[in-house]
C-alpha cells in the first residue's frame, strides 16, 4: 500500500481496511529503517494513526501542517511522496529527520527545536486571513514541547484570533525523560483522568474550543474527530492521548531509551555498537554526583534531556539537588541565575544547539548580573549532531563576546574536571565549559592550573617560526600537525593549549612576533567571529601573519564530518602543507 501512495490524495479513496493496512505497513517500515539507520523512535511510532488520519481528512498542502520539533514527521513523509526513503535502504539518507521545504511542498518549515509550532501557526493563519483565503492551519505539538515558554506565547496569540487554527496536543505523558515535572503535566494529567471533563481546564480558560480523545491510537476515532473540527471558524484545541512507541513492546516499556537512538535489534530492542567504557559524559556525571553528595548547595539543572548527564538511578541519588525544568532552556538559564544569587551552586547542563535559544538569558540575566552559574556545554563540535537544525558549532561567537562570561575549552579529562571543580566553587564569574567531544583522553596527571588567573594560555611546546593554537577539541589536531612539521620538515613549532576561549593571553601574543613568522589557530567552531579572529584582530599591527581555521558560516545539513573538515582546510596534511608553503613564501 505504501508503495502506491504518491500523495495524500491517494489515501482519500481508500477503505477503512486499506487505511489500517497503511498503518501496519508504515509501522513496519519505521521499525526496519530506524533499527538500521537510527532516528527518533518513540515519537514516530506514537503518531502513526494520527498522521494517517490527518492526511485522510485534511488536504495538504492547501491545509497547512506544522509539526513541533518535526522529529515525529516520518510517516508524514511516507504519505507525501517520500516513501522510498523508508522502504529502500539505498535511499534512507534521501530525507532528513525533520520537515524540510526543500524536500516537499507538504513541509512548511525547517524545524528542529521545540515549542515553535504554535507561534509559526499563528503567523501562517494570520497571513491566510489577511489574504482572504480558506484553509485549515494545523499545529501538532507534544506535551513535552508544551512545557517551553514559546508554546504559551503561541497559545495566547492563537486564542485571540477568532479564526481557524487547530492545535493538536499529542499527550503521551512524557517529555523525553520519564516522570516529567511541571504544572502543565499536572493539568494534562487531570484532564486525562477525567476524560477531558476536569473543571480546571487551561485551554478552555484561554478561549479554545476543547476536545479530548483518550484513544489516540485508534484510527477511526481520530478520523471522526478530525472530520468534526475540520474547517472550524474558531481556534480549536484537540487533546489527544497517545502512547509513545505504540505497537513496539520494548519501546512501550522503555520509553526514555527509545525516544531516539539506534541502530538496534528490531526484535529485542538491544542497541547495537557503542562503548560501555567511561566517556566525558560519564566522568562528568560521576564527578558532579560526588559534589552533590558533599555539598547540599550544589544542584544540577537540565532542560528536558537529563539522560545525557544522569541515568534515572543517578537522578534518584541526586534527589532534590537535580531539577529538570522541561524543554525550557530559558527557564533553566534564568533559574540558575536565581539559584546562584541566593547562595546555591547551580550546574546547568545543556546541548550547544539548544543553548542557542538562551541568548537573552545569558546576556541579561546571567552575565549582566554576573552570577556564578556553571554551564556545561555538550555536543559543541563539528563532530556532534549534523542536521542543519541541530548544529552545535555556533557557540563560540555566541558566548565569547558577552561580558563577564568565562568560557573554557578543556582538552582532556583532567583539565575538564579541574575546570568544573573551580567553576563550581568560585563566586566571581559565570563560567561555561565546552565539554570535549570524542573519545575520553586522560593524561593520568592532575591539572593544577589556577583558573582564577584568567586568560593564561598553556605553552606545551616552545619553538620558533610558527605557533599553533589548538583550541579544545582541536588541540589533538594541533599536536599531530606539530609532530609532522618536526619529523618531516625540521620545524619545531610553538604549541599552545589556550584553555580560555574568552579573553587573550596578551603577554604570550606580544612575545611571539620576535621569533615567529606565522601563527595558526584551530577551532572546532564557526570561523567568522570566532576565537581565531579575535587573535588576528589583536595582532593586526604586528609583523606576524595569522591564519585562522574553523568551520565556514553555513547551515550544513547531514554533512560528512571528514569532508567538511577537509573543505575548511582542517586535515593534518592540508595544514602542514599550508604552513610549510607560508614559511617559504
């Protein structure tokens, strides 16, 4: 059946039995692809019936579907001419894991972050009204996304329009992690337990025409509900209770582990590959849990993705000294400011790509008030997530130019934990630490650096002619380049581990022109506005030439990491060749 569907119009002639067959085939296609390729598991299995019903009842692309996060849009893609990307392994990479207008007219926006669908829908619906058009605008948002601040802003705006916007709250009683906390979950739970009849109904109070469906994985019930509200002349909110991972027993049982991941055994659910040894996340978690047990003022703060730091057992160990605010990074940032101001020692753990949502909180709340918040920035690398909506290498220009912030770039386990210990105990600055990406590197020697002496770089090898600054993740690349220059060209470069991203070691920089002709900076981040260009600006009137290497400013999508590095001149051999040629020029 899936192979016959070239557009949603093909669904509209099908019988109930044929639609049920589409549901079965879509679920099987999901299982086969995700188990081999990886991806978002539970979110997609939970909305198979809903997606089939949506496309059966509504008329996309005239009716506009806006998926929040859009990580649950796999079946939507199957039904809009892209089934081959889920049926043929040779074409698995033809589509992204999120909606993308470059792929199809049925994808309205490129969306990868959370809580944006309602605001987008409010704008789409308003433009429709201004143009005098008639169509349905349907925003699909999960209960996890509903915990983000923008979701409330969107609800508030939509409720005032008085025209058609259909909000679908996909409520599976789980954000990404199990046991979600917060008032929105309390309100949704009350509505579920009362079959939508609870007296205290947030959505009705806002002005929505509210409908509740408890059997959210029942295809006929979904079709009937959508037919009832289609072409409504007022804002409608459909509260639909679904099951995350529906139809796959091991996903239903372990919903947190199967939010996303893979590949895995499709029969047992056992994830394949990976390493069980220590890594930067695990050593960070162990160290932080030890600090929590030693000091009741230390508190770990996270926004919806605690599994990247603490296991469920570790969260239980931390108890009241761990808080998950839901998918609300702005709340995590500003709550941490309040915690620090009142004498606690907050450690906010956040992915680089999601931290981008908190620029104002960093600027206005944390930095302007100069509170000693510790932020652990993970997946900040070209070697982290590579979807264009989830890029994590924009953080250096973001953070490094905000006053009062100290941003640190460790190169190994010992540096990382020493920086973390100092950051938690000091009271003078907001401190962010760029957790290394890649295999755990250990020196076996304690890092005795006094990080209260700001912006002091570490010269790990004294040399001449060329100085190589390898920042954080790219210090290892700098070491490799230095070794080849020594062994093959007789050049002993000065090798520098900067450690500090914010601020320059001016004493060191001022000393280099005397016996160096060239300075190279390597950073695992955006080149434009980055660390290297700050050095180049400082040395602009000196006799030393400065060459900066990083990632070009572009929304790279599903890129091959080594190819992108090479494109930006960031391979060992390219760098050696360039350095030798520059010195000979």
